[in-house]
């Protein structure tokens, strides 16, 4: 079992930066892949970023590529999402998720392939 808690959401002006953290409980954190998703009002939850358990591969949604960076510190059971050059369209509730799937490096964008989810943290970008 993995319990996830996100931190770091808030209100930021367009063009600004914000860093989200997701702290996991459970000793298997260092062996599971992690992802970030977001959900804007009236929209479906969408993939944002993914990182393998080793941290040696990352993938991003086209909409955030070059602006967001996912990283992890297995010693601290924490995954991060550094967000820069924020836009009003980035406003959403951001969720971290953990996957035990052996195929996640090819299905990382599918929210159904994640086993554990945090409660989400609100990010609001004012224009």
C-alpha cells in the first residue's frame, strides 16, 4: 500500500513558477514509477509528467514540455514537479500517482494504469 500526499499548490501570476511535492508512505516507493496528472474544472484528468522508479527516464505532455520538470528523491520518498512559465491554462488540481505496472513505461499517460493517487493540490495561475 502507498499513501500519497501532495504539497505546494497555490496562486501564482502568469509567467511565474511553482514547485509541487508528493510525499509517499510505504517502503516500495523507490521501486515504483510515479506520475503527475491534472484536472481543470469541467475537464477530464490529463497526464502531465512521468518518471521511472530509477529516475532515469521522464516523459511529458506536449503542453508542458520545456516548462515543467519532474524529479524524485527516493531517499525522501518524494517526487517533485517544478513548474515554470506558468500559463492560465495550467490552472487545475494536480494529482500525483504511483504505478506498479510492469508496462508503465509504455502506458504512462493512461490514468487507469496507476494504482495509487493523492488527494490533489490546487494550482491557480492568474493572467
